[in-house]
C-alpha cells in the first residue's frame, strides 16, 4: 500500500512525525524529488513527498529514518521508535546503544498574512540556490501563494544536519524541522567468556 502523501491538498494539522530504526521502502510513498548523499561514515537519502519528507541515514549496518506524513497508521510498525502529532514547538532526542544519536527540533509557526508573505518570499529566494525545493502549483491559494517543501542539509564527517520547511499558505503556517544525526562509533561486540 502506498502512502498517497502529496496527491491531495494537505493541512499542517494532519501531519505527524515518525522515527524508525530501519529504512523504509520508496514504494510506500509518492516521491516528488530525492537526493542521495554520501560521506565516508554514512550515506543518506532525502525524499520530498508533497508537503512532507523522509530522511534516512545508514552507517555500518545501522539506520535511522525520520518521516513526516499525514498517515503514520499505514506505515510499518516494525522498527518504529516513536511518533507524534506536530503541535507548536517540540524537541526530541534519542541516543541508541549502537552509537547513533538523533536530535530533532520542530516548530509549527502560524503567522499573520504579512509576515507569512515575507517569510514565503524569503524562503523561496533562499531555496532557489540550494537544497531540494518542490512547489505545488496546483494547490495555489487565493493569495496566489504556492505551497512548497524545501529541504536543506549540511554534511559533516560524522553528522548529518537537515532543515526542512513545509509552507501551508491556506493556513499562513510553516512547519519547520531541524534534525541532526550523529554517527558515533559502533560499540565492539563483547567477547564470550
């Protein structure tokens, strides 16, 4: 079953976050744009799925995957660490026994019309020169503002930093996420005595 994120107009109030300790198959989603990233210590995939995203990082047999979606219920339960509804500001932190460390900060920012217009314009200008940007022209509202998803990242030797912005003009709202995945050293297997 495919999660049909991006097929109909989405609302920020419907979005949920999920964190997995496994990769998720691309056939589960409608992917509008993607990028594969590689560093010596890890590889990562970023997918834009409408006004939502998936970021998956793999390193030495370990994996962590963040998902924003309108329908967590149709995703697999196997490997699910946590899930929650996006509301206001929220921080989440997971330190795994295998050396991976995941940090997330989210903000649902509802703005007045003028501030949203300025933020929308500034983000589109900034997104024009970096990261992944998908504009959803079919969902343009009465203000002629196009909903969009913008994902930007920074690769470090043992860390991946990802910032996402999902713009919902109908609600004058932007969902922002910032995540860091730190790739610590995988613990050595204990010797049997």
